[in-house]
């Protein structure tokens, strides 16, 4: 109990600190209670604000009038800037002016997105204060609302950026408020911010903006107006207001809704392709995982994590060394306003702070941990029965500091460290240490990254070195089965962009990955594919071995914009070289092309095709655990999709097909030998749709069908690929009958993953253990997983923050249906039992939102 | 307020963990010695030279009167369970293992091969090392032998006496609450010997959780002791001892092992 008390104390301490350390005001009233808030302000503040507001309203009226006269193109043609604008408290009146038309025009927008509006006021106010004829277009900017689900479908990498998006607008992508230009491309790793100076310069340039090429969007009165397609050779940024992201929970939930995998619904989609070929990125660098095993939580708090890209195939050349899907997150940008988020319940705890120190400095801190684990240990430390079970344990830390030297240069440093552990039954007790009914694994990684970005005229450049380490260990079956893999490495990554003219933008990048890794094992690997092992060791390998490696990749793309057709094309190629498997050091060239065409307003077709390469994993290439000089795996991918918005409905559909070559497979007779004899294919489709009924209800549904088959060698039977999930479905419903109450329901279903039965087991007298031998996979699967989750939230709006008190029920009908995690076996594998995990969890929690 | 807070905390934790338990009986029962199972394969010499004779034995639970199939290289034999499998390693390794293995033996000076055993749908194997005389002599110990087993405060169980019965009226009484068994596998080495005990009773009413106590791993220098409380009339005690053998001339080690088993029968005891 003392541990619980101490834990609560620490958490409350953190929350207190975050609450009182926030230097700027939070105004939840911007959602709709501006009047109420105003009454709470003191007289002096009111007077001052009223004065300012009068001035600003005048200025703003002038600005808006001027803007109308000069058309929306003005903003589009301004230069992107890397410096964030000076933060300033927004004033209520202009907020109302801006937000109301937004709500009317676009009922699909969520509350959190609306929160962004006052920050637009900041921009206006700043501009006025500088006595510059700022032509900010807050109204126009808010006209077109692309729901997050749709926005995520924007093939960021696949879109050529005739008009590059300004840096640090990642969150805005999620928040669905984008400039009027419907085909505004989303750029990867743009980490600068627009500044007041940038806006000033924008205004000057707007005077000469051409008024043509204007797709339509809606204006304040919800009527169509024209959108400006840039003509200038100077790239146009997304206006400053766009990067003011909110901490929209809804936004984040959509990330999950879009990814219907995972027993608890928070796992990412596997991309529909070969699971082992999928890649996940954080701040431009690959990471091994970002989600807890069982999906209890992700390892970085939602409020600071932005999903930039999710593609199941047919993506552009920037993503190298992957033959599956790609998903990219960033957490490199703070909002102009400070945000604090603290969430505590009995399952997990999260703390996130995103704050600005001054105009040029900002930071992010995120801590996540498993409350469940702490409570389990504390509450039952004296109960012998519970000592036999170690609950899932995960923790994550992310911290970032950013300094903007000027509008054209910035430097950020971030550290990320995550650990995810899982043990089933106690393996620390000596009496049971060598029994087979245990499963334990540990996954850890740490990143220390630096990013220096600068731009000069038409040229942008980023230097992104990374120092990282990974550690994976597993304990499966018996004590002797515990392979361990460690890697320490450094990535020297650079990205460059050159705006050639209004039609062509050239992107290029180089990444050098150099490091060492160690593989240790005293293991008989289990070939049951349900556990992810596919090898049969005839001999016990008790070795540890170090090795160094060097791998490099580069890419070049050309973003071509055909304004007359509203069409983007992005041809390009990547080149990989594997310095470790040096026999294949000549490298691999991957040509690819993607396209995006908005053939009807707000409805887009996208397509991509090309060659994709994944270098052989290091652990498979190290003898005696693997085979030296393995060749890369290849895929020829094609993807076609459509997405759009129609009134309150957003939708997307995507079809993909991949032909897989040169897949690495283990030799059935010689466990130390891998070969590139495998082939396969993968196909499927994804459907998603969302409906938003103003602020009252939101419904999201996503379904993915996947069929992925592999043949290990000539003459072998075709088998399901490891991790293949044919059907995955998730739906989420959020109902807000009154603003103080929120009801969330989500349901997930996914097919069981492939598994294989044990044929027989042999006793090894020397190791005093049994070695299982599995039959070849024949299509047998683990049971399907499905569950219904319910959350009821009561929201209290305070002066400077809001508090959510909620009750959450994971697995509402879990007592009647237990989702299986897999099978465990007795010491001689003659008997088995099904492992089920936490069928029902109920918790209450509290969340503070600044 | 404090009372309500405490109540809520208790309620949530209770719900949380009432749903987190496993079916432990099911999981633990997977490791009971309920069926037949090979527990050990031993040889009288772990390191042998060509021309020497080697004797193999197998220990299995819940097996009686079964045929045992032995296979070493291209030699096979069927013997009754409880009988030994004896084979002489030929001078020419080609005869036993084929030309490739013989060449490898000549080039390396030693060769590890598996002896395979099958009985009642169970299979197992053990590795032995065939070495030339120089390498074989570099092992100061070539095998492991359990020298004695003793019930504390009772009497010795001499080697080769697998069955012992507590007769009614015996002058030595056995405390069922505190049964201590001591084993001695004394050798010239100070290296650890690993002991694996199975104290198995099919009639025990002990719960599954506690029955795992009967499957014990211990490690000690030459000797080890195990203690338990008896709640059944009939027990089988299986003991396996193993130790790594090392040589200055060969990098990898190889394991030697020995085993014993005996019964404890309280049915006639007062």
C-alpha cells in the first residue's frame, strides 16, 4: 500500500508541477463558452483586452477586406519560415468571429480543431501590432476541413509538392484544418515553423500574387470561393494558423480507428503487406516499436505524437529498406500555446508537457508508464498465487528541446527511451525457473537525435544524426530458450529540397547507418510461427558474437505539379547498399512513381507503384546463428486508392497488391542456414468511413482485408505469412449529449494469426529439456480476438484547464469471451493449454488538460 | 472523503485483479509426471576412444516392460526397458558413422555424436564424444557417478538398490513431515554438479501448485539434499545428476550424467 501511496504522490506532484508551471493561459471557452469566461476575468484585464480587441478588430476588418481584394492566393505564395510565431494570448471576440463561420461551414470539424482558431488571432494581432498590412486568411483557412481520417490518407510521401508545406504543420494535418488549396502536399520532416516575420514577408509578396488557377473551397458564408494554386517560383507555405494544433483526443483516436489491429485496438495497422517488412518511423528514423505488446497503450503520449504517413504500399522513394507498409510519426514541434496533459488510471499513466520557453525555445516532455504493473506488484505482493504472474510492464520517455535561430534555421535535440516487458508466470522462482510454462520477453530502445534545419532561398536542408541502441531478449518455453539481440548504431541522415520552379521540386536524401550488434543464444528456437520463431536448432547454440556493419541509402525524387489538371506526379528512385552482406555490395536501385489527382472537389484518387527492397536482417546474417551474405528481399508494389469528404461523411478506400521475391526462409534440415528461396504475394483492401454530427456524435469504422501467402522454397506448400490477419475491423463511436459528458464505445475484431501444431518433441538429456517439432503450417489459426470497450467521461471546465473524470471498461463482455493470446505447453509438450489475457479490466481515471 | 476514496480504490483494484488470474491448475498440471516421459539418458563413459566399449541406459517415468530402440550411427538395437545398450566403438569410424564423419574425426581428433533412444512414443538423445587417446587423456574425469543416496536419520540406499520398502515393525521410524534425502556424487572436481529431482506420487492429494515442488533443480559441489513432507503412501524418487566435462585441448564441453531412482512405500508402515 505504501508503494501505491508513493506512486500517487509522485504522479500528483508531476501534475501539480505541470499545472502551475504553464506560463500561458488555456482557454477552453474557445470551444463555445467565451461569454462565460469573459465574466470571470478581472476588470483590468477586461479593459486592456477590450482596448486591444477594438484595435485589432479594426485592423482585422481592414485586413480581411484587403485580403478579399487580393484573393486567397496571397498566403499561398509566401515563403515558408522555420521560426514559430511569438505567442500571445488570444482575445475572445475575434475568436468568435472566426470560429463561428468555421463551425457552420464545416460541421465535421471537431471541437479540438476549433480550438486552433484563437491562435490565428494571435497572428492577426501580431500583424496588427507590427503595423503591417497582414493578409492573413484565417477565414479562408478554416473553410476547408479535411477530417483527420481523410487527411491521413493524403499520401504525404507520394505527393509531389509543387507548393511545399511549411515546417511543423504536422499536427495540423491531424487536425484537419488545412489551407484552401485542396491539394496542399504534406511534406515529411518539415520542422520549421512560420513566423511573424514570415507573415510579414508574405504580405509583401501577396501584393504581387497572381489571381488564377483557383480550385474552389468554401468561404465564410459557406459558399464556394476560389482557391489559389501557386504560380510563383517561391514556394508557398501553409499559413501560420495551420500549425496550431490542438490536443484533440478525437484526432488521436482516429489514428487508432484507422488501424484496426491489436487486441485492445491501439496497435497500428500492419499495413496489409508482409508484416516482417513493415517499417515504423519516429522523427525520420526507424524504430522497432511504439506500441505496447498487448495494445494497452502507445509509448508516447498521444497529445504530442503526430502521424504523418501511413501507407500500405506504393509509397515514394524516401522510405527505403522496407517491402511492407510504412508509418511515420513525428514529435518535434510544440504548439504556440503551452499544453499539459496528465492522465492517471489503474491501467496506465501518462504525462505530457508541450511548452514554449520564449519566442525561440520550446520543449516537449512525455512520460508513460503502466499503472497496472505497479498496482499488481503492490496489491498482491503477499499473495503467493499472484507472485507467479508478472504483468505486462511498459514505460516510455520522450524529451525534446528546440531552438530556432531565425526563421530559416533551427536546431532540435530529442531523446526517446522505451522499454516493454512481458512475463507470463513467474520465471524468477528457482523451483519453476526451468519449467516450460513461461513466456518472457523484453524490448528496449533508446534514441538520441539531433536535427538541424536551415533554408536559403529555394533550398532547404536538414542534418539529422542519430545515436541509438536496441535490445531484445526472449524467454520462451524453457530457460535455455533465450535469444538476445543488441545493437548500438549511429545514423547520419541528411535531407535536401530544392524548389526548381513552380512545377518541379527536387528532393534528395542520404542515410548512413553504421554500428555493431551482438547476438547471443543458448537456444532451441521454437518454430511455431505463432510465436514468431521459424527455426529448428538441432544443436544447442551457446554463443555470443559481436559484429560491425555499415549500410547506406540515398534517394532522389521530383515532385511535378500539373496545375491545369490538379495532378501531382512524383517519380523517383532510391539506392541501398549493404556493407555487411558485402557480397551484394553493388547496391539496389528502386524506381518508383506516385500520383495524386483531385478530379472532383474534395475527392482524390491516388496511386503508386515501384520496386521495394529490404536488406537481410543482421541477426539472420550472422553465423552461426544465421547465414552470411544473404541477399535482400524484394517487392513489386502497386496501390490505388480514393479518399474524400462529402458533407458530414469522410471516406477512403485503398487496394494494394505486392509480389514478393527473394524472401529469406530457414532451411528445414539445417537450422543454421537461411536462403533467399522464398516467394510470395500479398493483396487486400482497406475501407474506412467517418461521420461527424457536429459536436454531438462521431462514428468511425475501418475494415481491412489482407491475404498474404509465402512459399519457402520451390516445391514447398504455400502457407500464410507470419502475422497474417485476413479480417480486421474496428468501429468507434463518440457521443456528446452535452458538452460535459462524453461516451466512447469501440469494438474491434480481428482474425487469429496463423499457428502450427506440435508434431512431436524430443528429449535432450544434455540440456535436460524437450525440443518441440512443429508440423508445417497448414492454415490453422489462433482464435479470433474481439472485444467491446466503453468509456464514460465527465468533463469539468475550469478557469485555466479542464478535468476529465472517467470510468473505463475494457472487454465489456470479457467474462463470457476470453481472447486467447496463444498456447503454452508442458515440459514435454505432450499437453497444452490456451493462454488468455486479462478478459476484463475496469478502471476509473482522471485527466488534466491544459 | 477519505473513506469514499479508499472504497473506490479498493473496488477498482478488486475488479481489475479478479479478472487477471490464469487457470493455474490447468497450466501447472502440464508438467506433472502423469504420462510416460524420458527423464535421462546416460552412458558409463562420456568421452571414449575407438575400440572402447560404452554402455547406455535410459531412465523414464511410468514405463515398465517396454521395448527400447537404441540407435548410434548406423547401429541399432532393441532391448527391454531396464536393460543396457552396449556397443564397442570401432577403430575405423567409417564403419559406424560413414566416411565424412570419419574424416572429420581424423582432422579434429574428436567427434560428437548422438545416441538416440525411443520408447512408448517418446524419443530422446544424448551426446557422447569420441576422441583420440591424446584428447581423451586430457579429461581428468570422463564420466559422472552417483556414489550414494541416503535418507537422513535412516539408512543408506545403496547403489543398485532401486526399491526400498519401509517394513512394518522396522526399528527405524520415518518422519513423514520431514523427509530428507541426500545424494553424493563426489568426484575429483570442484565444479558444480546439477541435480534434478522428481519426487512423484500419483496418489498424492497435494494441490497442483504444491506438486510442482516435486520437480526440483538443485546445484551443488558433489552433494545435494532435498527435503519434503509426505502426504501419500507411495512415492517414486527420480534423480538425475549431470556435470560438464572440460579439456584444455577442446573448446567445447560435453556433459556426463548419472541417474538413480527408488520407491518409498509407506503402505506397511504404522
